[in-house]
C-alpha cells in the first residue's frame, strides 16, 4: 500500500480521518458512492471540502493511486468529484487509480477552487 507522504491525516479539530495507518490484511475496504443529502452536518461538509482541497494540492488533475487514502472519506466524493482513472476499476484495491473531475469539483465546491482551478 502506497503511503501518501505529506497528505493531511484528518480534519483538524475532529476525528474525521483522511488516511489510514496500515493496510487491512483481509483486503481494502471497497470504495462506493455515498449520497450526500442536504441535511448533512456542517462538519461533514467541511471535511468534504478540506479533503478535496488536499487532493487537489497533492495531486492536481493527475491520476493518483488510492494507497492509504481512507475509503470512507473517498466514498463521499467518489462518482462525482473523484472518478476512476482506469477501466476496469477495482474499488477493493489499494493500487486503484483515481482522478479529480475538475469541472464537477469546481461546480460542487466553488469555495475550494478559484477560476483557474487552484485552491485558495
């Protein structure tokens, strides 16, 4: 499992994790698309925005390996702002490659990206 050095481990001041410490010996937790409803807590929305900003700062628009990124946190943005980079995509692999759909990310998180796609 690839460890993304320098990637934030969690949302500061909370227990919402962005990375995992070690690989699960039984296999990676599958990434699934989770629905984001309007009544989500502000801290959950902030975690999505901060996670997406960290992905952009760390990888930009280039494909990246899932590695030690938390499957639960990825699942909140998967299928919208983060999409599979390869076909076929294995949602249960630590080596699965993903990429940011910049247009969708900019539309859904306008406060995270400026007009050029950079984070403030």
